[in-house]
């Protein structure tokens, strides 16, 4: 009986350790960095086209206001001339007919300008949608390779955000990213930490991310800065 009393606490401690081990699972993962690729050339062209379209819309709007104002003046003048003609001023008939002809031409121009304004507004809407798509990062990336560990991810569909698998055993990662047959390079540094998620699993998370170098990309929204709040980091190509 004495031996059993001593063994009970021993087995209880073993049971407790096993239970705790099962409760908190160690789940080591390659931490990721969210990246968004934005075509800078396409974005510039779309923005330039939008600026031109806005100028045309503004000009069309001014023309429409002018034509409407002119037609109102013509209508008043034609009405006054008709009154005078009815009162015997037949010499005003030629002037009135000339104004009626001018009114007809301005009415046609107003209709054409209104139609053009509607078309330009539609073009503006389409350009705005295109800009939104480009800024969303909806790009077809062929592959992303972590040069340090040779891990490669390939893609068959376009996406707005891509996850870069960072090296778990290092505080820096180098990537070769292929987009439409062109390879771009990216180097990032970061700090790692272990965190316990809601399922009590231990995961590796990163913070204080710095884009330390990039080739091929025009610019990045986060370079040599603390990027932990940049979700995702934008890379312009």
C-alpha cells in the first residue's frame, strides 16, 4: 500500500504532462508575408487617360451649359420677333427664319455634345474600374521562389494578394518572382516570434519587416522601414 501511495503522484505528473502536451500543439510553420503586385506602367497610363477624360467631360459640360443658355436667348428672341411679325413687321421674317435655323443647328450640337458627355462618363467609369483593379493587385504571377530554401510556389490563376513563405530558420529571405516571363528579385529582413493561437497551437509569426533590396520593381510601399503594419506590402513593377 505504501508503494502505491508513492506511485500515484508519479503517474499523475506523467498524466498531467501528457495532457498539457496534447492541449498545446507545436505547429511550426513557415511564416508568410502578404504581398500585392501593382503594374506601375498600366496604372500610370490609366490615370493619365482618366485625367484626359475628365478634362473632356469638363469641356463638354461647359459647352452644354453654353448651348442651353444660347438656345434660351434664341427662343426669347424668336418669340419677340414672332410678336412683331404678327403686329405687321414683316421685315423681321428673314431675321426670325435665320434665328430658327441657328436654333436648329445649336439643338443638334447640344444633342451631340450630350451624347459625347454620356460616352465620356462611361469611359471614365471603365477607367476608374480598371484603376481599382490595378491598385487591387489583381495580377497573374507565374511563380514565387524562396532562393534560400528552394521552396517554389506556382500559380495558374490571378490573385490580388500573394503569400511569400519566409525562411523559418533565418531572419532574412530572398525571392525570385516571375511575372509574365520577367523575373524580379526581392530581399526582406524580419524578426520572428512564437505565438499561441486560439487553438493553443504554437506558430511562428514575423514583425519589424524591412524590404532591404529589390531589383526589377519600380518601387515598394515599404522599404527600409518597419513594415509590420503594411498589410499587404505593395510592389510596383
